[in-house]
């Protein structure tokens, strides 16, 4: 995974390719909760911040998906855009936001 702050233009470009499309969202807060395979129609995508970033997806019907304090990103082999943040010095996952054009495995 790469740090978001090292390539914000590339990250925004990766987000932009979902604009105007139906996509599936997986989001998780640890500890806390998660959602999986929430289908949304993304109208616009925003990246803001420096060391810790915010990703906001403006969706149809005035809906929003937003996750804060993200630090890392990648596009995986399945062409899913994955964001995450690690919560401690042991690099345990604290939160993740994943966006895909196809449903996530059950």
C-alpha cells in the first residue's frame, strides 16, 4: 500500500473513475461496525487532507459516503480501490473504505 500524501493526484484520478457510475462500497471501523456491498451511484468523489485524508463520495438522492483519517491506498488485482488507516504501532487496521464496480465476495 502507498501513502495517500505521496500521490494525491493519482488517488483523486482513481476516485474520479467511479464518478457517474454505480459502485459497491465496503466500509469498516475497528472496533465498531461495517457495511458491505452497499450499492450506490457515485456522482462525484472528493479527496481532502494531508497526512490523514478524508474521502467523500457524493451519491444519487443526496446520499454521502465519507471516511476520515485515511492514510494508505491501493488498487488491487480485482481493480478495487482500497483505502485504509492503521491504528497503532503494530500496524493493526483501524478503518477501511473499499470501492468496486462489482460486488464484494460474501
